């Protein structure tokens, strides 16, 4: 049997490695290649949000994630594998992470939150997390963007190692949510429930998520939000509802339909994200 190909993420998986040091290495390369040492705002793009970066401003540089320590090319169709430097019209630099690793990719939770740690190493104060997700609230038609008010982490894991008793009160900053609602009146808020995936939920799991207070189901974001808060960042989260959660609609879920809903929503999301980020 051929030995497994060494990837830059192997270093993260070694328990002896300090994941923050790997993030610092990636950050140094990004700072060097983009000529920008500080990124006050970072954005992670989830399903449906991939093309919104272009609308934010001028792309200064785009670096394939595979060229940065700790990242690997995304294995999920519809996910973009690069890190981009974008200049807003007002001159601020935004780090756009189009390379998300999911827990279900089995690269470990360090890989899942690596982008957030890179953002922190580049001086980010605000982390904007976006995703595509299932809606439990039947009022949300596919294509509806929803602000994340809070989360429930059902993954059974955490990005924090050791006794770091981080406070998660106001994890999804009320201040930032107020800004988002002020530029986009009528934006609904929801409680995001992170499952491990990759399978979608059974209807009974969705019923449980609803019972415990969830209104959105997804496979990302909660772990990233925890890592962001632990690193001292303010978090703003958006879900694009690409589908009704299982049991909310009668038809089975197909990944292609999910991608299609994401594509259809792109112009709306791009405008929303640009407006919100400019206002931060
Ligand atoms: I897009 O219905 C997308 N991601 N867990 N459930 C979960 N994740 C999702 C869903 C969904 N849709």
C-alpha cells in the first residue's frame, strides 16, 4: 500500500503541535504575499456564499489554501478552496476564507477552526461566519438569509484543548447583530444547531433540535464561533437557508438542490454581506 501523501494539515493533527503556531505560520505567509499585515475583519464563506467576496471590494490577492500551512483543498463540491485579500472602498482589508474544513472530513477539530485562528493571528477583531443550512422555521423559504442569534453545539467536541473555560454569553455579538439588522431591516434571527454530519438529520433529530430551541440545522460554524471567541474576536454569523430541514418538508434532501438554492440566492447574499461588512 502506498504511504499516505503528506499534506500540510498533518502537522496540525500531531498532538505535539501547537495549532496557534501553525496559524501564525499561515498568517505570516498571507501577510507577505498580500503585503497587508493586519486584517481587522475576516469572513468565512459557506455554501451559497462563495461568490459574495467579489462584491466586497477589490481582490488584492488570492492564495490557494493548499499553499498555506494547516489548510487543505476542500473536498466538498461547491466549496471554494482559497484565501483572499479584499480591500473595501474605505481602505480596510478583509480576509476572505473560502476554505472551510468540516468536522465530517475527519481532519480533526483543529483543522476545522484553523481559518479562524489564522484570522486572529492577522489581527482580526471581527469574525463573520457564513454557512448554508437547513431551516426548521417553515416560514423561511430556501434562499432566505438568517442572522445567527445563538448556537447549540451537538458535535460532542470543542476546539478548545485543556481547561479554557471561555464565556460564551453574547457569543454572536448583539452589537454586531444590531448593525446587520440596521442595514437590512427585516432580517430574521435563528438559533443554529450544529450536527456533525455529513448525513442530513432524521426527522426525529430535527424534532429534537426544534424542541431544544433550535431553528437552523447545519454542520459548521458553532465550533468556529467558539474558537473565535476564545481568541478574543467578536462574532457575526449568517445562515443561508438553502432547504427546509428534514421533516419540515416532505421531499428528501438532495445536495444538488441545496447548491442550486445557494446559487439562486447569490446576488442577494452578496449585496447583504457587502452592506453589513461596510457598516462594521
Ligand atoms: I446547505 O438540512 C445544508 N447544510 N445539518 N442539515 C444540516 N446541514 C445542512 C443542511 C441541513 N442543509
